[in-house]
C-alpha cells in the first residue's frame, strides 16, 4: 500500500457566524445506506458541539421546506444509479427546488461496478443536473463523488487475480473514473462533496492507495468500515465533518 499526503482541515476554526448562517438554510440530501451513515455522523458531531445547530428531518415533502431544515431522504434504488438521478430530479420538480437553498444526493458503491459504463452514466448525470441548474438557478447544487469499498492487501489481490478474482479493484477503478469526471467538471465551483477522497484519507492525512497493474487505485480505509462498504463510527464522523465544512461555506 502506498500513501500520499492530503489535508483534511478542521471545524474548530470556523466562526460561529458561519454555523449560525448554515442553521438558516433549507437543505435536501438524497441517499441510501451510506448516506444514512453520514447523517449519523452529523448527529454524532452536533451532539458534541452545541455550536452547530441543524434541524435534521427525514422528509422530502415540499411543505417541510417552508422553514430552515436539513432534510434527508432515501432516493431511487440501489444498483440502479439512473433511478437515483431521476428520483432526485422528481424531488426537485415536486416543489422542493422552488424552496431549497442547497440540494444534493449521492450514489452508492453498489451503483458502479466493474461493468458500468461510467462515461454514459456521468453524461446522463450531467444532462440532468445541468437541466436542474437552469430550472432552479437560485439553488446551490452540490455534487457527490461515488463511495469506495475496502480492498484486500496487495498480496491478497495478487492471489485473487491468479484465481480470476479482483478483490474489489475493478469496481473501485470504475468509481475513480466516474469521480474524476465529476471533480473535473464541478470541482472548480467549490461544490463537490468528495466522499471518495475522505473515505480513503487516514487520520494522519495520508491516502490509502493500491497499485493495480501499474495504476493507482484508492480504497476505503479499513479502519473506517466494519463490513467493507458502510461507514463505522470513525468513518462516518470523518466524512460528516467534511460535509459540514463544505456546507457552511455557502454564501
């Protein structure tokens, strides 16, 4: 395993005025199970920090956006990424897009596998999101990278390759390809929730990187998961911290 430096930053230096401003926003976050882990992480942080006050509700009903809220809801179907993109559009066009300040959703690791056509998937995502941005110009749309899964050690990967298995490498490489397109398109706007980056960054600010056929392949840090895909208490706190840092930067 190779590691490279990355700076995670901190919530401690953010002025109280920024958290007060965030508490006045109407936010929608569409997700499935890893997103629920992130919500749990936000709750962990806010329970320990009275400076951050968010009204988190499980809802997608337009009437619930008449006042400040951090609304979160399941969208689409796992394994069918286009269903999530379509469902997010449905939520926005149901009336939420006319009221919300910040809106985003995330795909899951099960939505991108070794055989996924990531070029076609990202093209579909971009078409829908560009349409929503034109339809709702006042909304800050945040774009989330696809989560990763934990990979085997390089020795185990080599053994599995001999046995005709890849130990998760092919799927993570596909997720990385999708993520590169997303960051390359939207990164300069400061609106990317780079969950793959945070999942693959250790507390000492190094990255979890495997060498796969001469290519770097990021993986979910082993200490951030109990099952290889979902976030445990440590992982969800790290990812949630970065999401809060991104959201408070809203003008």
